C-alpha cells in the first residue's frame, strides 16, 4: 500500500511560550485558509447541575468582546468574506474561521479576541440560552435522538458523558452569566488550546503570526477543572420511553474503547462490515432492511465516539412496534456471528477500501483537515498520522476484526432502549 503524501509538506508544529500549540499545513489548491482554535472546554468538565454550560459558553463568547460588541465583531468577520463557526461537544469547544488566504492575520486576531476577552453581554447570554433551549425542545421531539440520549444516560451512568452536551432544560434555566464567566476563566486557557491552520499558507509564517497574536494571552487565577475519572462499569438495563410515534426506535449498546486502544482500527473495519458502510452492503442493514424488511433505518458503530474516554458500541434500528423483539433477535444474531466468524476476504477488502476512500475525501476539505490536525494533537497521534493511516488500516486482517469483536462486544452487557408507542 502506497503512503499518503502531503501536497504541501507535513504539518509544522510549535508550542508557544504560554503553552498554546500551533499546527499548520499547506493544503488544497484554492487561495483559502481554515483557522481552527480548539479548547479543552467541553461538557466533560461540567457538573450535572450545570449541564449545557460548555455549549452555552461557546455560543456566547462569539457574541462580542470587551473591545467590540457582537454586531461589530460579526461585521469584522463579514468584511473579510470569512465565515465563523462554533461547535461545542463532549471534549472540546472549537471555533473555525474560513476565508481567503490573505485574511489569515485577521482570522487569528478575531479568534484571539473571542476566546481571550469575551464580553458576556447579559442580553446575548439570554438569547443564546433561548436558542439552546429551543434546540433541546427539538431534540425531545426526535425519537431517534431520544433513543441515543437514553442509551448514553444508561451506559455512562455516574460519568459526565451520560448527559447531552447541550444540557437539559432544567439545568439551562438555572445557569447565570456568572457561571459562564467562571467556566471561561477556568477552561479558556492557552495551555488547553490548539490552533490548527490548513490551506494556502506558509506554516512557519502561521507560527510567527500566532506567536504575535497570542503572546499576551495568559491563564486566569481559577484552578482548571480536572478531567473526569474512569468510566464506571454499569450493569445492563432495559428502558422503554413512550413516544406517540408510528415507529419504534431500538438501540443496544455498552462501553467500547478509548481512542488510544490499539484495537480501534480493527473496530473501524468491523463497523463497516457490520453496519456503517454508507452504501456498502453491511450485514445489519442488508439483513434487517433488504432481506427481512424489518427496518428502514439501521446503524451500528463501535469506534466513532472513541476519545480520551471510552466511546460506545451501539446498534440501532427504527422498526414497526410489533417487530421490536424480532429486530433485537437479528441484531444479537449478527453480533454473535461477527464475534465468532471472521468476515470474508471480500468483506474485509471492500471495508478497507471504503475507509481509505473516506479518509481521502475528508482530506479534501481544508476545514475538516484543520479540525483533524487539532485532533491529531489532542490524541498524540503524531504529525505523520495521515501518512501512516493507509498502512494501519490496510494491515488489518479479517481475524483481527473477529478478535476485536469478540473482545470488545459483550452481548450479556448490552443495554436495551426502546422509544416508541405503548405496546
């Protein structure tokens, strides 16, 4: 298998005097650049009582700084033709500015202004909270999301990952502006930050600009929150959530592995074989949807949620209420088959080709590549990770897949969640 080449050379990495890490790579053919600032400031560092705090903080910091009100800041972004996006998840809060290569200095300056000196205007805070509450109400109306949320709540009981990153209606209503200020002071620190840049740029010049822009950013006086402890092992449970819908949404799951687990890549091949093929004839969709006509939507995954903490293995299907037991039976049957019998050579080869193709497609976007650079730093994967990925995936054998399935998927520990009509 040939190695993946870097069109503009491998990423360049420096650590600034204040502890912030900067990665940059020349990438793509257009005169564009994506600038990402990723902070260890996700819901991983909240308490249950303040669930949703990380997401609300991230949504509010972009609405004005101590130097410019929200409208002025938005105008500054628009004037460069750039686009500012924010995403807050379990591990991190990520801010991305994508624009013309010639505006990279302004992009870095805007990001520095956002994260280092937000205004936390009371009106903007209340507007952001209203938007987040509306988002939660929409989530509650989506039985598929409710099914996933309930599964996470059961599997991660006693751990911060049991709750959704956008919080709960009850916790959001209790949050105050002062809560956001405190969370910002504790987590928005250069030592917890990675700036990653991809596009039409000079990586060494990017490092110089970042050093100038962020030189005076220092941490506050509050102690930074500690990472949560080990995810506790919980017994398998069953949950039935009544929703007035025509379909029943079924999920089976338990803890999987962390990003650092050496079995992760075998599990990625497993995921394509079992239920995450996106067009490839994966086993669960083929049997549940095409062979038996039991479900119109089928998913299975054991690797995509792996991070600093273990992710989750889950299989999911939407089906007729009177077919729930049959769907569960089929899922368990296919799980047992993948645990005991290796995939065929053809299944393994097609899955590896699919993963390599998806990896290459992901690289085409400068935004996704910049985000991946930040993840490479967070998980300590090494600057040559993209160059090694093809060899790692291509080395996975069919028996590696079966062995990983047998070790990671434990049928007796699967929690069952059903969301749908009373029946």
